[in-house]
C-alpha cells in the first residue's frame, strides 16, 4: 500500500516588538488554522520580556518556535525569518491582527496553482472601532488578480498585514530591504518594495479576496497624520531605487503613485473647499530625496545598510 505524499510545510510568521499580551490573540488564531502541516515562527525584537512571557503559554505546541533577537527593524526581522523558517511558502501577518482558520490553506493554494508567484496579498479588514474618532488601515479588493508585469502594480496595493512570499524567489532577489519597515531608517513600505522588486525580477504577484485577516491597529486622527507622514516618506524612498538604477519600466508606476496618491488628494480637497491634506507631498518628496542619497545595490535593488561596504561596491 502506497501512502499519500505529505502536505508541504507552510510557515506562518509574526514579527513583533513590545506588544506583550496583545500578541496572544494573533498567535491563538494562527494555531487554530486548519492547514495540516504548518509551523508558526515568532521573531521578537522586544526591549522587555512581556512578549516572551505572553508566548510561554503556547510553549507546549510543537508547531510554534519563538526567536528573540537584538536586531532592530522589520526588514532585518523578515530576513532573519528567512533563515529561521522551514516552509517554502511563508505567510506573514502583523502582531495586531487575527487570521481566519483557512488563512494558510488559501495562501498554500495560491502558490501551488501559480508557480511564478513570489508574493501574494490577502484582504485586510478593520476590527470594530469608532469611525468618528479614528480609523484602522485596511486593504479590501473584490476580486482576485494575478499581476504579471510591473506596470500592473498600479492597480495592486496589498499591505503587509496580510501577505505571503515564496522563499526561493525572494531569496533570489536578495531578501527584504533592511532599511525598510517599522524601526528602520525608512519605517514603512517593506511590503510595497518586495512586490515591486519581485515584479522587476520577472516574478508574479497575486492578490486574493478569498480570505482576510482582521486588523486591530486603531489610530486616532492625530496618529493617522503621523502614519501618513511615515508611510509616504518610506514610499518615496522605496520608489527612488528603481529609478536611480535605471529601471525605466517602473516609471509608469511611479508617475501613477505620485499623481494619484500624493498630488491628487490635496487638489481634490481644495476643489471641494476643504482644508487640503498636504502631509503626503513633503513626506514623499523628502523620502525620495533621502532614498536617492542612500547607496543602492543595482543587482538586488536593496539599500546598502553597511557603510563599510559602500567603499567596495559599484555604486550608482
């Protein structure tokens, strides 16, 4: 009697810092997933022991592995995860999200059905909150989309709270950029960046509406303005890299992003006689300038984060 082949392992990943007990709901939701063969790896960059203590309650579950690190920045945490996880597909969510039971199965199916997909995104919905006092960042699309060319990135804007990568493909493009993501020099856009670099390398990106994680990352309006500055500053930096390295096929995406998501909102506000939202413009421009001034590896399109290496690389 021939036994059926074992379902390939898929890795779930949470990168966290100083979230403590609030991480528990995220961990619990992932461990309830119905995929028959998965692991959950937690990369903890905390400066205290609260997260480690909170995770200890799950220590008896052999599917969970906790990694404490002194590194700083989500980009570095994600690259550490490439070394610590074992699955070829790595599903990633934030430490303030809850994943549904079919989350891992949905991602596993996408990567099995689409061999050229390197990065995939799912929907991210908002947990209940008072909409009059603030908001929760979300990303919701109503259909599935396979993005095969960089120009199509204009219509695909999945966010890192719900995404997955194919390890082999991402490793071939050099992994994540250490200078992008919370805690890094440019504290956001690690999700946009990995998708752009994958498309420029000839891989595909997939976005699905078939599954969604629930996001509890509530911000009041003042926090929202700071989040906007952070995100558009980092976006400007990330989007400077392909242009700086002569990847002109990226130019239509850059023009679209800048005109529609940076310039148009304050213009639309002015047309409606509302106070223009001008935060995005200086944030994006400053990020672009700072990114342009930061050395970039032309092969991987990653920022150099080791000043000693700048002297021995062929800089643009």
